[in-house]
C-alpha cells in the first residue's frame, strides 16, 4: 500500500484487531447492537492512542490505526452494519471534534472509549439532508447564555439508543453560511423523544430513527466552537466521512473474497474445478482489483490526515474516494453473488450475498450523484446542486 505506514505495520494492526474481535463477536452472538458494541469496545478496539506494531516496524498514525482496527473487526466477521456504526462514530464525530472540545467538555460526555457512551450525528431532517440551510431545527439563545433546542432530526444512525448527539440547529433565521451552530445534546433527558427503530433493509445491524427536541435546555458549554460555526464544522465532518466512512466495507470485502476463492477452488463444475474457468478467474480477479483499489484509496486518505492535511482541503479527493469505493463495493458484491449462484440467496449456505447494504454506500454521507457535482465544481465547472 502506498501509505506513510508500512504494509506490515498495517497488516499487523488488522490481524491484532481481528483476533481480539473474534472472541467478542463469538461471546455476543445473537445479542443486540449495544451488547455487541460494548463487547468490542471493552477490549480496547476504539482506543484513541495508536499502538506500535508487534514486528517493530513502527507505530501507526491515529487515523490509520483506527482504520486498521475497523478493517480487522470486519475481517473477524462483524456484520457491515456494526462496522458502519464504528466508522461513523470514529470518523464522523470523534476525530472531527478532537481539536474543538476542551478536556473538561470531553470528560463531561462520559466514557466514550469504553463503550458506555454512544454518540450519533444528527443533521438530516425530513425535508432533506443535502441542503443543510433548509433545516428548521432551531436553538434560541436564552438570557443565561444557554440555548433552547426545538425541532426534529430524522434518519439518524443509532438515534434509538445513542446517549449523546452532535446536533446541528439554526441559530439565525437568515440563509447564510453563519446561520447554523452545532451542539452536544444529552439524548437521555425527558425533553428528547426517540422514535422506534426504522425498519431498514440495509445495514440492519445498527438501528436508525428520529429525534424530537421539545424544548431542550442547553448550557453554554454545549455549543461546539462558536455560534454560527455549524456549517464550517459540518463541512469538516462531511469531509471526514467521505474520506473514511467506507472503511466499514474493507473487512467484509476481504472476508467475502477469501470465502469466494475457497469456494471456486473446491467446487466441482462440469467435471473440473470451478476455479479453472477463465471466466471465473476473471471475476475473482475483478473482485481482488476492487478490494485493492478501495484499500489503497482509503488508507491513502488516512495517511494524508495523519500527515496533518486539513479535511476541508481534501474535500474533492474525499468525494472521489467515497464514490469509487462505494461503486467498487457494489460491483464486488455482484461478482461474488454471480459466483455463488443460488447459494448467494440462501441464508445458511455460507455464500449468502448482501446486495442491498453495498447499495446504501452510494447514498450515505451524500448521494454519489451529488458528490459528482462537488467534484465537477472543484474542477471549475459552473455547476449548481
């Protein structure tokens, strides 16, 4: 891999995470999301500090270490929805907030690293998510310097069970870049109402729902950054997500490639090994190419973030990374389904292919069509949303 970390250091971190995750996943098989989350996190799989590689080849940067950990959890057998939730919390919330929160505020959130506190990112509303300035959720300044939060957020990953929400709200009625602000909201107070989990067809292992804020009083220190900086923070969190969110696919892709290769080597077909067919070999090679390209792109983005590049400066490359990996994930899974035949649609076959969750990757963190507009605009085209 063309990253600042050696390939051996990365693989060591992936293998270490996979080994730790296997026992946690085995002990919590059949458990609900929160049970499996706590079991994984309790083994230190979401520690902030990077660890040195076992072979002495050097440590990993914090972003690369987190990426390798999530890949290892997926390789160990964690379903895509659980991997997605881990990636969303690390790269969509924790990393973007590191430089914005004081130690006191960070401590006041509770023990996130242990799994006792679960975060969520609350931006989207029923009226739309790609146009943040259209939001109606508002936070009105109070005489004591705090805020009163009212409104509703929808399609929020982990909303039915999260403890703290990074909530974006309108602090000005004007449609300007300074109309929005971000707040850390305790979702366990009576003024917050949660919906029942939505009945999803993709990434089903992590619940999604809506949050209704019926006059939630927020202390002044719940404001992230300063009033009016919400859109700037959103730009940063979006860049982080588009650069790194698809890390959730890497472990499951590796696992599917391994089992597909084993299947093609052992399956007898027309009097010969299935894997001896040039067509089969080409499909497997295309799967390997998609995985290789996806890993190179995501680990490359991690290396740049570890090197200190600001997420906002990576916006166009982050969009390209997200588009490429999402579309490769769909193609990869389609190839696996073709090779598995009817077994791809039988749950207990060992070759069952989830074709819907990869499609969700083309929509989460911004629809790919809208991201193409972003890329075209960066290239100088006068294109509008």
